[in-house]
C-alpha cells in the first residue's frame, strides 16, 4: 500500500469508532434480508458455507439490476444449471434466452465464458480478488464481493448502497464521482477481521433498507451514533452529486411482421456491440438524426405496414424512441430472418426494448402462451 494510502487509512480509523462493525453485525444478525443466494448469519454460525457458484451468479446478475428483478432469474438459473459445470455444458443460445429481460447482455456472454473457463479448470472459483478479476465479466467490485461473501475473506465491497452509507457517515462533501478512493479507504478501515462476508452484506442491507436514498430511517439505524450526516439534520444531502447531463436521443423504426398462424418474424443481432447476440424484430438503424429513416417507407420488405405507436427505452448512453409498424406477411422468412411460433416467443432471447415493440403491435404476444 502506498504511504499516502496508509496515512489515509490511519486517519479514517481514528475518525470511526471501533464499534461500528460490531454494531452493524449485531443489527444484521436480526434484520438481514432473506435472499435466495444468501447463507443467513444463523446458518453461517452453524457451519454452513456459501456456494461460490451461487454467489458469483447472483453478483453478476446484480450488476446494474435490482435485487427484486434478479430473484426469479436466479432461481430459474440454479434450477436449470445447479453448478458451474452444468452452466458450462449449456448451449450459449439457451443461456441468452434465460437471461432475456435482465438487460446488459454482455454480462450473459461473459457469464458463459467465465463458466466455461472455471469448469475447464476443475470447477473451483479462485478465492482471491486478483484471481477472480482474471475471469471474464468480473471487475473490481464483483471480485471483492465474491471474495468477502463466498470465501469470508476481508475485502472492501463498495456498491452504490455502501457509497451512500459512507458518504453520510462521514459527511463527504466531495462529489461522489471524485470521492471513490476516499470512500474505499473508509470501507477498508472498517472491514473486521472476523465475519468480513457478513459485514459486506450488512453494509449492503443497511443501504438498501435503512439508509435509503430518500427518507433514510435514521431512528432505526444501528450506526446513528457514528453518523455525522444525521447531526447535520439532512442526510439526504449526501452523497453530493454533480448535475446530470441529458442523455442523447436516438430514433428508429421497428417492424413487427406476423404470419397467419401468429408466428412473428425475428432475426439475431450481430454478436458484437449493443444487445449483441440477442434476438430482435427487424429495425432501421438507430440514429440521432431527426430526418432518419423512421417511417414505414424504411420497411425491409413490402407489406401492409400500419403504425402501432411509439415506444421508448433508455439505455446507459442514450434514450431510444422507436416507431413501431405492424403487418401481416405470407410465405417464407426473408434471408437472415426466422419465424418464431406464438408459443415460442416468450422463450426467445428478446431484450426488453424488443418486447416493448412487439407488445405495442400485438398485445400479450411476449407473455407465456399455453398450447391449445
Ligand atoms: S444515521 Fe441515517 S444517514 Fe446516518 S447511516 Fe444511519 S440511516 Fe444513514
């Protein structure tokens, strides 16, 4: 560790009374969330150890996705693929289909690549941050989370919840985007030698259930006596954020073609790039130009195209507005396209934006349909 880091660590130790971790762990023992991938503190104390496969899977799913949205996907994955070898043996296509709707699809491709590698190496995940970071799709945050939670080793696990708690505990006035190192140093100084995995999960739970973005429940907080923001009277002022720039807007058109029997015409997106390898209805290019080709005149093949309205979807770097057109088409699928039967649509690897487009044209089409 660099001398400056050591000094900072020593300073943060002085600033934070030593009972922070023990207060937090005592609160966690009683108030922890029940999560399908989690070993509870009681189970942990009785010797149950987390399965690194389940912790890894949940942490990859939780990148950019909420706990509530992840739960059902996690259960479906572990039911289908109970261990890393089973996931490695699955066709990539099936994994992409099971992932459809969770968003940020490069995560699914990395998930599969990581499973392949770990299975080829004997099925054991590395138990250090450095070893984990060498695997596809595992960055600084995820490696720290797996190290702490799966292997109960000290690691500074800093997600958005933890950033908020620390910003408030220490009334950090530096804008969040520039305060990352400062926050990390505080967390490093707080991680206890005993139960570092439970400590990491306790911090997350505190941020998710008590120290919430709006109206934190300070009266119920185990760290109230250690918190400088609560003294200021308005903890919501932390973390300090710079004003957000508006997202650029792009436009395009989507074409939902249906056959007489209800099948919908689909194609696969290129492997590389946004939504790579996922399935879509034919669309125009998504352009920032207001005069872009976004009318039925841009349809990839002739048909009785009628407007089915407009849908919007917000990606990380831009907001998309798609004009949706609907037509009935007869005959074979054009080159590069395929017909997906009405009963199969819900199982296709359709990202949310494409489900929205199909639903605009044919309400209910992407929901699971019972065979007649
Ligand atoms: S006292 Fe309030 S602001 Fe401070 S950590 Fe607890 S919930 Fe957050």
